[in-house]
C-alpha cells in the first residue's frame, strides 16, 4: 500500500521543488545586472551593475568576461599610473572566465589583449597566442582582434607564429585586413607585414 504523504513530507517536497526556481531567479537577476553593466558608460570608477552582480554570483564566466572587458576599457581612459592595475585586474577576470569555460576561445583572446596591454614578456605572449590558435585554428571570428593585437607585439612572436600571421592575414576578409593595417600603421609589425606579404595584396594598405 502506498504511504500517504504527511504535511511534513509535503513541506520537504515543496522546498525541493523551490530550489530550481530560486536558482533560475538568481541566474536571471545576475544576467540582467551583467546586461546593464555591459551597456553602461565606461568611466574610471567601478561599474556598479557589474560590482553588484559580482557580489551575489560565483563561478559565472559571462560575468567574469564582462568585468574583464570593462577593466580593459576603464584602463584605456584612466591615468597612466593606474593603467597597469586595471589591466592586471582585467587579466585576472579573463583568466577566471577561461578556467570556467576552457573551450571558448574568445575568453583566451580577452586575456591575450590584457597581456599585450601589460607588455608581458615574449614567453607569455607566445604561450597565450599558441593557446588561442591551438584551440580554434579555423575560428574566423577571432581574426580581427588577434591579428591586430599580434601586429603590435610582432617582435615577441616566435618565427612560426609570425609565419602563421602572414598566412592568416592573406586569407582574412578585406575589412579585417583594412582594420589591422589602419590601426597598427607605423608600428614595427605593420612594416613587417608590408615587407613580407605579396605587394599586390597589401599595396593599398602600405602606401
């Protein structure tokens, strides 16, 4: 004979059913805060929406990525003496995002940008560059940022990575190539691209 559910059993069951609902509500609140923080104006101060989300959330890669992006943008507009702290904070957030979602190359790319802005040693630049292209060798969505950032640190790349860059930029779409050359114009990497790529492919960008 089936056992009748007592009031105590119903109470326990109610709490069991309530836990997933509370989790979804919490996730929804954090998602809204991240969206608000992402849309908010970048200033030299903490982002209140992202800070609140960070206070109530644990292990959320999207939140870590949003904080990483904000810290980089914040660092760009802050006084020079405070930039390193902002970029170091960004690197920490991007590292945590990549740990939480290790197969998402865009989190590695965010960490790579922070490493470039921090002017980290060649070994670290090469390691991070290698992780990205090993994880997503055919992902074209990373081309614009990866090629641009790597042109700025051309001298720090290994010879094999430089060769990869030359091959990749030749097959990138026109808008990506135009962006990379326009943003990096005048740098050592820019001149290296102009000197090592077929002239017919780059003459419009290198004159």
